[in-house]
C-alpha cells in the first residue's frame, strides 16, 4: 500500500515538473535503450558490457529472457519489459510468444501482460516491440497501461506510429510515460546507423533530454560498435542515464519499504 501511495505521489511530481523541464540548468541527459534482448541475439554480450548505463528492453518468454534480465541488472543496467504488440505490417510470427494482438479478449490481454511482467526479473518499466497497430487501439492500451499502474511500472512509447494513444491514456491512468526521440537502426545499414548517431550528437547540443533506441540482433554488432565510438562524444554534452532517471522521484520506488 505504501509503495502505491509513493507511486501516486511520484505521478504528481512527474506531471508538475514536466511542464518546467526546459527551464532547468542541469547538464543534458541521454537515455540509451536497447531492444530485443531475450533470445541470445547478436551483440548481446557487447551491449551489456558497454561502459555506461543502458536500459535493456527484454522480450518475455524467450530462451534467455530471464538470464539477460539478471545479467543486465548485475552489470548496473536498467531492465524493462519489451512487450510484443501487433504491428500494421509484418507476420505475427515475428512477434514471438505471448504477443498482444487486437483480436484478443480483454481477459486474454490482461493475463498475457501480467505474465510478461512477472517473467522479467528487475523490470521497472515497459516499452513495446513493433506495435504500430496495437498502440493506436485504446481498448488494448488501456489494459496494458492499467497493468503498468498496478505493477508500478513506467511506460516508454517507442513511437512506432504517429497515432499512438499512449500519452493520453497514461495521463488518464496516472502512469509515468516517456517518448522515444529516435531510432539508431530502423534502417538496416551501417551508413544510416552512423548518420543517426551523428544526428543524436548534434541534437544533444540543443535539447536537455533525449531518448534513443537501438537493437541487438541483425544490427546489434554495428550499433554497439558505433556506440563505443560515439559515447565519448555524447558525454561531452550529456550525462548518460537509465530511463527512470528521466522521471522525477521514480528512484523512491527502488528503496526498501516497510
């Protein structure tokens, strides 16, 4: 009960301070999120060994999901649930086990979300894998965000569609939410990944807070190689932090409570 009260208080702090975020004089902050952990994908080991804190978004119910969460936590990285949600295009098989699709009943969605959260140790938040269709569906996202609220998780909208309903529902349901600013590797080419990394460096000179998402897997080795090169560049302008550091007061939830 006490943890729930603190979570509600943090929501109040979050929304009050969000309106004044641009007025602060603190050093800029950057959160780097790496999606698709959980299936021993290419770049996994190298990402977990990066010399800065990352946020590891781990897909549920895959062969190394639990192992990756534990390893990430031990290395000082933050862990969030990378929930597979239905896209507008692509095969359902790409989503993996336990995926949330718009044809499921309310009960099925809720049960799958609960199990996904419970399957990832140390998770403090959630984002989505794919999801361009599901994140436009108010019924689906209301259930998902309600479970986030019940489990004291924040939600990162990866912004795979411009018509996402996450922001409005998160505000209504009092769930701390964040929005992705850019992907490193939504185009699978070395040239594009370098271009995005350079774009991020330029944006850090202008914006106080940025979130960027990369992946393990096909592009994993390239992303981690580019990050190793650019991390010193980013650190000239910003402090690299876990996602939760972008939510005022969220660290209170990680303290041991009676």
